[in-house]
């Protein structure tokens, strides 16, 4: 038996068949490995392509949200500027002790308005991003800017407006000390205009309301600036 195997080994060695088989086997293994690596690469590329499609969809939604938020901020800012202008007119009339006119009804009704303080800011895209996971974003800079806008800037704005509204906007009971409160009258008529213009407490209230509104306006403008910057980053990423 041993001699039989020795004869086969000698024949393979003489014919070089063993090395042929070895090279063939090694070549087959290399081809299989290369095939597996190519398949993995294709699979990874397909997954990457799917993630980029999802990322683009999220960024487009965020882009739409931020553009709408900027439009809302501009509307609110214009409204607050009108309120402040009316408040300034009222303060000037009272400071100069000018006689009462019907136009004051409008200015008195304006100064206590909050304006569009609590905007319905669009956050659908951000909620979608949170559900999918921030890892879908390829840019760390963009991810950090989006987080800062939605987790810091917008909440700060909402918090400031809630404080101001809680102090003045939702509690008009003090106005009954100075004005007739009618359900249908769009303006406010003073109970006693002569006493009102001499009332230091009333002017203190007016100044505090004006100050609160200006604080909200300042935070609002910061939010606008942040929103514009993040929006530009999103547009750049989409390109």
C-alpha cells in the first residue's frame, strides 16, 4: 500500500500535476474571496445610496420648514414693529399731556398686544430627523447647527415669549382699572383720561410691557439669523 502511494506521489511529481492542482485550488479560493468582497462592496454602496436618498428627503423637508419659519418671523416682526410704533405714539401723547382724541382708542388697544409671540414654528423635518437618527447626516457641522437651532435657539425664543405672555398677555384684569372693557369695541376708552395721564403706575406698566416685547423681538431676530445660517448650510448640502 505504501509503495502504491509512493508510486502515485512520484508520478504526480514527475508530471507536475500536484502543483497544477495546487495553483488551481488557490486560484479558485482567490476568485471566491474576490467575489465575496465585490458583493459586500456592492451591498455597502447600495446601503449608502439608500441613506443618501433618505438624507436628501430629510434635508428638503428641513429646507421647507426653515423657509416657512423665516416667513413667519418676518410677519411677526412687522406686526411687533407696528405695535411698538403705536405704543411710542401713545407714550408721546401722554408725556406731552395732549388732549384725548378717538385715535387714542386704537393706540391704547395696541400697546398691550403681544403680537405673534408664540409662532407655530415648523419642526416636522426635525422630528423626522430625530426618528431616523442624526447619523444619517454626512456633515457633522450641519448636524450640530441643526441641533443648536431646534434644541437651543427655538426653545429660548418660546420660553421668553411664554414669560412675557404669562406676565401681561394672559392677565388683562389690571386694565379694568383704566379702561372700559367692551366685548365688541375694537379700541380701549379710558375711564378717566385726565387721571390716566398722571398715573405713574400705568406708565410703569406700559414701559414693562414694551420692554418685554422688545426682549422677545431681540430673541426673535437672533432666531432669524440662526435660521438663515442653517438654511444656507442645508442648501449647500443639497447641492
